[in-house]
């Protein structure tokens, strides 16, 4: 994984140290320090507007901090581009999925396959063969899908194994799939770039419980394979079930970092129902307990 990098074996997968960041003159994150240890799942919780998405964007290089440092597997990426951070082992699954709705599933997978893993048949791997050949296959897992070789293709296979429904829909225009299938396509990138750490922003948003179950199952598989996860999730209990560490963010500051078992459940719920607490003064502040019946 991440060949060529000076990676300390047990380096934290991701670390933000005293990061301050915002938009224009508006400071959102204030000296935030957050660590995702190698091989662990960290749940990042907080009320609406706390800065969770901003933190993920700062980690991924989409937003340049005004102060502080970001490291990925021990490597300082503070001044690196999003592409360089991806190559260093970081993968962001943004809120809203970030897929190309007018392209087919196959084309989306091909575009998500990073160049260093054999994009589109160029360079080091074979990509997804036949990606332009809409008339050449039945749309189900066919010979050209299975014949491929190289790192790119094993990555695609891993993604399709994680989400078999995508294998059945390679020729389908992504935007015509259900919300859950589109989210699975977005999550496929976790397998395509061989990441050390995946940042997940509200991946269950607007999905039915059965689909959320499938998605969390895939995330558990990803975590079991050694990939570290930083999980921003509206379904608090699901996030806490998976998490080794929970980090509470309020008004751009970290108020609590520790094991989920150290959190008082009642206080957590109270905190969620009273968004806007400053976790520096409140025991717990996070937005909304598991949202009941929203968008199901
Ligand atoms: N592109 C932007 N330009 C200016 N301000 C922004 C921008 N994006 C977010 N903000 C502001 O930054 C603050 C933090 O937003 P952010 O989306 O990071 O919070 P969040 O914790 O992810 O909240 P939510 O759960 O509602 O997504 C909010 O006050 C928001 O209005």
C-alpha cells in the first residue's frame, strides 16, 4: 500500500494538529487536533454547523488551513494538493456522493480509478476493459470484466465484490439508479485507490434502513481489512457501534475525544437534542439522535 512513501509502520493514519481553517474571514475550525490511529474507526460527531464537513475538507486538501498541520500515515501533507493526499493514502467520500450521474457505472468506476492504479488501460494496469463498449456486453459481469489483470482490475473486482449490485449494472447510467446504489458507487472509490484512511461524510443520508445496513456492512468489511475510517454520521448509534474512538466537535472546537464507552448515553441524547452547546462547557454536544423516519 502507498509504495514509495516514507511511511512509519505504526504511524497514525491521519492526524490534524492545531488546525485552524475557515472560509474567507469566517473561522470555522479553531486549533482542532484529531487523530485517526492506524486500523481504527473514529466517529466525528457534532451539531449542525459545528465544522465536521469543514474538517474533512481541510484533511482532504480541499480547504487550506491558516494554521496547523495535516499528516497522512506520518507524512506531512499540509501543503499537498488533494490529488497528492489521495496518493498518500487518503480517500474522501463527500456528502452528496460526488459521482457522475450522466455516466454509466462502468465509466464512473473508470474515472475513479486513480492513474497510479492503472487508469483506463493506460500505464500500469488495464483499467476496466471495454469501458467504452456499451454494445459489447450484457451489462452483467462478463468476460471482459473478469479477464482484466493488474492492480487496477483487482481494485475494481474488490469494489464489485463489495457491492455486487454494481456488477449487475455496469452499463446503467448512474443517475438512473436508486439512491442506495448511487451511494454504493460513491463508496466504490474506497476500494479503487487502496487508501490508508477513508473520510466518510454522512454516507447514510436519505437512505432506507435496509440500504444503510448494507452500507455499514461494507464499511465494517473495509475496517476489518485494516483501512482506517473517519466517520461523520447522522445515525449516532450506528457510528458509535463501529467506532473505536469518538470525537465531539462543537463550534469548531474538539470537546471530547475518547472511547464510545466513556460517553454517557443520556447526556449524548440530551446533547444531540440541544445542538449548539459548546463542548468546552457541555459534557456532550452533537446534532440529533438517530433521525427517525427522515427520508426513508
Ligand atoms: N463554502 C462555505 N463558505 C462559507 N461558509 C461555509 C461554507 N461551507 C460551510 N460554511 C459554514 O461553516 C460552518 C461549518 O459548516 P460545516 O458544513 O463544516 O458543518 P457541519 O458540522 O458539517 O454541519 P452539517 O451537519 O450541517 O453538515 C457553518 O457555519 C457553515 O455555514
